[in-house]
C-alpha cells in the first residue's frame, strides 16, 4: 500500500525534523563545500574585523562540533559564520544565496523549477547527476536536505513528504550534530589488561610519561619476558612492536618522524586506560582478529598524531591571526577612549591656566615648577642614554661570545675523523640492535662486536681492550654483570650509548670516552 503524501510549507514542515540549529546546518553545508572556500575567503576579507568579531561573540566560538572538522572546512565555516551573522543583522541573504547558486547549483535549479519540492526525488536525481558528471563531488545528504529546506523557505515553495521522508531526513541531519568523542566502554577489562605493566608504574594514579619513554619501557618488558621464556626472538617480533611499526611506516612515508611525535606527546594513567578500553571494544564490536597488543601499538601512535594535529589546528585557527588582530583592535579602541579623556582633562587644565594668568606670581610659580620637571626629564633622558650604552656593550660582548662559539663548533671532528682515531684503538662494542651494529661496523671495522645473547662467549680478550662501549637500551643485565666482572681490577673504561642510535653521537661518545680516560 503506497503511503499518503502530504503537502506543507517550510514553517509547518521544519518542526517535524527537530533540527537542533538550522542556521548552523546551513553554515556547515556552505562552509564544507570546498569549491566555495576561495569565494568565502574573498567575502570574509572585505570586512574581516566585523566578521571575526561576530564569530567570536557567537555561540559557535570554540564549538566542539566545529573543532572536530578538518582545518580547511573549519576555517571556511568560521569565516562564513561571520558573513552569515552580519547578513542576518541587515535582514539580508544576498551572499548566502550567491554561495548556494555557485556551490549547490543542481539543488538550486531543482527547487527553483519545482512548484512542489519532493526531497526523496531530489536525492535520487542528485545521485544520478553525480554519476554522470565526474567533476561533481558528492555531498552529505544532510547538507543536500539543509540547502533544499533553506531554498524552500526563501522561495516560498510547497514541500511534498510522507513519514519515510521525515525519518530519512532526521537520521541524515542528526549525523551533522553528533558529538565526535567516543566513550570507552571496557574500563574494567582495560585495567585488567594493564596489570601486566604494573612494574613500570602504569597502575599509579599519578603516572605520566612521554609516549616515547612509555613505549621503550613496554618494549623492554616484552623483550625480558621473551628471554625468561627461553625465546630468542628480536624485539621486533612482539605484536606490540608490530602494531607500532605499521603506523610508523605510513608516518615516515608522509615525512612525519614517529620518534619526534612520541617525544612531544605525554600520556597519563587515565588516558592509557581509555585507549586500551577502545582497543578491547574495537576487537569485540568489529570482531577483529588482531591481537590486543598490536592494536594498542597502532592506537598509541594514532593518538599521538591526532593530539599533535588538534594542537596545531588550535594554534592555526582558534588562536589565529584574526584573534590577534581583534585583540589589537580592542586595545586600540581602549587607548583611543583614554586619549579622549586625557584631551578633555587637558582642555580643562588649559582653561584653568587661562584664568590663573591674571595672577603673575602664580604664573611664575608654575613656570618654575615646569622647569624643575624639565630638569627631571633631562636627567631621566641622560639615565636612559647611559642604559642604552650599557646594553650596547652587553650586546657586543654577546656577539663576541657567539663568534667564539661558532669557531669552537667548526673545530669539532667529523664522523670520519673520530672513526679513524677509534679504529686505531682496541674497542669492544656490546649490545644494541643488529641494524645499529651493522651501521657502526661500517665506521669501525677493527672493533669487536658482541650481541646481547652471546652470554657464553669467552671474554678473555676484553682485558686487552682500550674501551668497552655498552648499549644499555638493547642489552641484558647478565651481560652487563659479566662484562663488569671481567674488567674488575683493570683500568679499562666502559662508555654508555645512552640509548642513542645516531652514528655521530655514538662515535662522539666513544671518542670522548677514550679522551676522558687518557687513551688518546
């Protein structure tokens, strides 16, 4: 049985959709149309200060729904909010209609040429239109319906609908106003999962670490657990490391340094519990076959990237050039107000001076007072000049120090020079990733290298070494104790890598170790 089609004007139809904010729906539809971004920017610049002030004083300033959008769409929407609100103050829609005609030409022509607008028919015809026009980008159905509703209101069109249309449009438009924050649901399971990392302090309420330090600690624990179980796998074989590596690969492809990203992002116990909860929920909801440690490694790097992205977006847009200009504009306005008050006070003073000119004695006293003030000003100027000279002298001293520092920096040895010196000595290098050892072996072919798992190796030769270089990041306690015991009673120095894998830094540490211990 075919449903009954009803007819209505916008004023009776719109309340049926329960739209939270119709103005915001239109603003987002226009601002998120990338073909309109340049047009919006041009209109915005024509009256930048007024447009920005209207946006900042609106209910949309720092709206979390807008902050979840991409940088380009958010900036365009922010700019169009000011344009839209300014039009409303003049009861006009000229610019809005101009944007619709350009960015939503198909919707505009459809509504304009229909005596009675059928939204279901509009959607189907627009889908066909997109299929036939490869240059036309598909748009969110909520934006399609929002623009059509706006045009029905402005062009006084009759709307044809049934119950299915209402449901379809409500569901579609509701997606625009969704809160993007996902709420973790597996907090108890997450806490149980994190118990395995208790010894690195992750269960403490005040726990907080840079993400890089947390990942290093977790990888170290995984490696130790594998060793205890008799497994002789590299750290790269653990699922957690694999999850990190999957995301790190695409980050590096996009010229984003994963280690630098980890350094600038910190994570506390609550945030860690929430991320683990999202991992466990994802595995259950989407029936993923991925191991939880692997998904956790993936989510941690994505969280770091998203956090850095949101901070950057905040700096570029929320604390934007317009924000600074607005503050300067407000300061200028305040100073102008104060200047006006000062000018009025000066006028009053001048009137008083004019009346007091009848008294010659009083005038003389005023002149004398002004002369005293002039002397004070001259003295103040003299003090300022002396201070300027002093600052110039300090600046000259700093410049000389800078030149000295630059000259000192130029005297540093190159990697090749340091390697040549180290190769002339008997050096033993213990531990570190195989890739790190392979790189270092290219520089130091005469050095002796020991893997962390070579606990059974005869270390008699180490007593004739000039230097032992120990990589504490990828090593084990047993190897360290064995090395230390073998060198007891000798003057053979041990230098440490400090967890750094940079070749220049590693060579420099070895070179400095030889110098400090009198081996050069």
